[in-house]
C-alpha cells in the first residue's frame, strides 16, 4: 500500500527468461503465502505464465520457488489464446454462490 521503496536485491539480476518479467499482480493465498506471476519468455515474449511462491520477503531478502512445475497458464486451442499468455489478474470470488474460488482475467495472442 506504500510508501514504496526499492529492494536492494533486484530480481532481474538473478533470474532468467523463465521467470523474471512480471505477469500480473501478486496474490495473497488463504494460507498467508504470496504468489507472483511471471512471464516465461524462453520460447518467445510472453509465451506462458509461471506461478512463483514467495518464500522469504523482508528488507534484506527476497526468495521464491516455482509454485508448481507446469505453467499456471499456457496457450491453448485456436484463436486469440493460441500462441501467448503473458498476464493474469486473479481476484477472490466474494460471491456466496462459489465460496473459496477465484475469478481470473487473462490475455493472449495469436
């Protein structure tokens, strides 16, 4: 919520094309952990999205690990989402009809 301060350990210096570029805003999970979405640019710009779980975050350290081995969002089918997926915006669903679920918005390209 700010005020914002830059971290002394920029992740761009330590990571690779698999997970350095942001792919949406981080989300807080019910267990208190934080997920950061990252573009996987190994094949091409914004090819797919990885989910990274933040394991340590304080003024001196930032650490994360893959949330799972497979991408959280990858191109599929034909049409506007068939070649690239590079942004995901998740929101907790506050509807009583579907408690504990998330609503996601993503973009793609063909």
